[in-house]
C-alpha cells in the first residue's frame, strides 16, 4: 500500500501527526512544526490493528529515547474474511507491505474469476477496505 494511504489512516486516528513509512520503520512529524524533527516508530501487529510504537526522538542532530508520555498509535484494520489473518507488516520507502495468511481456502481458487480476484486484492491493498467480488457470472 502506498504512503498516501498510510498518511491518511494515521491522520484519521491522530490529526496532529504526519506519518510516513520509511525503510527503518515509520517517521512521524508534528503537523504544526514538521521541520523540528521526527519520532521514529516500530510497526507491529496486535489483534486486528497495526500498532506503531515510539522508538527514537530526533530533533535536529539530537537523538533520544522518546518520553514515556508519548503513547503508541493504534490503527484499527477492517475485519478480514473468515479464515484470513494478518501475519506481518514491513514498512519501506513511502510504502507499507502487509502479509496475510489463510488458514484454509474456503473453496476452489479456480472458481473465482482472476480479474475479480486481482481487482479485490488491489482495492484492499490501496484503500484498506474489503470490497465485494461483484456479480460477474462464472462460466
């Protein structure tokens, strides 16, 4: 998913912050004064949410441990279909990769038209919403 989607989701949860995925985690800046520095965050998955935990505070050339009053940012995720679970998260330069695993596939994959499946996965990755498969009839 793109960095834009991540920034929008964090802005919904915490409007005073600007978050950007980065190769070493996330960087969060204060919207009021983004040039002051940033807070580095580590991403993890807990239950049905992505949790961004503060790790370092960078102000100019100064790097310190963040104050204890800075709480983790919790980004709730939409409910996944039964049998699917979020297993991993990896931030990279202005993008975020989520890994999902299936306990078992509820039917034959070949019965789902490939264009519908690709469209569903693309929409889910780009918007963090789970669309329906549509009404296309099977051959």
